[in-house]
């Protein structure tokens, strides 16, 4: 691992960059605004993943009602069997993704039923150390659905733990908060954004960097398809990182995220292009940035109305 971060061994940095670029190609969903890692298993109603108003608890039945979904003849409405919180936590271990998803929803719905919200959040965070990826992801989904109140403990753990698996899970949970509560984006807590900036610049772990950049992309990109613009201050964090980093992995990930934010949020596009152009100007002086420079050129062309994406957008117009 030591060669990954050594500035004196260009070949190691090039290999690291190639590995990251390979990841971007084969797992591009990590930076997509509809990342399956963050969205989790599909839920029939698009309203379920939104945070319900305080006076209206999360409910599958209510969500189905809001969507005015007719129940076909011969079928009946599905209702989750009533369980205690302890039983729902056990259900997070279920081998079936739909059942784990149901457990995440119910835990989020019931987490503060007895005034023990902080205790339940702490209990969910302890699951982030698990090797079982399915149970760990279910805990991430539950934290995301609980919403803004989970951000302070997630940021604290992101910056304090030495376990990179936990750091990555914390970063994904922050992104899940943005995904499942897009109404928070205009006023997304600055403390959370500052903590994420510190994580990508100060923690020398590519897994943490990529997961955190992905979540910043989620926060900055928003959900424009459903009328939720992204948070420009998240784009600012990524632009600030691009202005100072000579880490190829961070640069490649952030370039992708900045371009995606600019593509989905027209008001942010000029800022995204300026940031990419700034990095391109100095990329030639940074060893191993040849591939990042090529990426930047393609993204600028697309954001400026040319390239494949530009032509596709013209077709839609």
C-alpha cells in the first residue's frame, strides 16, 4: 500500500490511477445520481424513500395510497407483520433483499417511537463494521431514511475511525440521507460538507476518497428528474479538491462527479466547466495525469454541448 501514496514512485501512482479508472468504467454507478448502492433494493412506490413530514410517519400503506395505486382483483394490500424493533433488527440479516429493505423502512419508521432515537441510531452504526455486506447495506439504508439527525455521528465516525470499511459505509450513509431526503439539499448541513472535504483531502485511503466523492456527487447532483436541484456547496467542495490535489485517484473520481453535477444542474454548469478547465491547465505538470487529462477533455466537450452527450441532448430538444 505504501507505494500508492508515494510521490517519488511514478509507476505506482500510474498503476493506482489505472486501477481507479478501471473501477470508474466497470463500476460507474458509484458516481451516478441513481447509484444502486445508495438506492438499495427497488421499492414499488417512489414515495417510500422520501422523508415523511413529522406528522406523517413512513408507511408503505400510506405511500401506496398517495400514489393512488389500484389493487388488482384477486389480490390484497401487502401489510408488514408487526414486529418489535429487536425483531426488525434481526430481519436485517435476512437473505432476501426485499425483506431486508422492509426491515430498513420499519426501523426508520419506528426508531424514535419510545424516545430512544439516539440509541437506535447508535445501534445501526455499530452494524457498519460487519463483514456481511447485505446487512451492512441495510443498516446504511435505514440510516439514510432516518434523515438529517444521523449526519453528526456519521461525520464523527468518518473522521475518527481507523477502519476504512466503516469510513466508506459512513460516507455512503451520508449519500443515502441526500438520496432519500432530497428536500434537505438546498440547506444540507455545512458541517457535514466540511467533514467530507476533510475526509477526501486528509485521509490517505482511496476507498474512503471514492465513497465520499460519490456521496458529494449525490448531494451536489440532487434528483432533478423529480424537481430537486442539487446542493451547489457540495460542488464547491469537489471544485476546491480539484484545485489542490495531485492524487490521481481522487482527481479521477472528482472529475467524474463534477461533470455529472454540471450535466444535471444547468445553473452549476459554468462552475463545473471552470473547475475542470483549471485542473486541465495543470494536469500536464502532474506525473501520471495523462488519463485524467483525457477524461477532462471529454467531459468539457459534453458539458459545452459537443460530444456524445451534447448530441443526445440536442436530439431530445
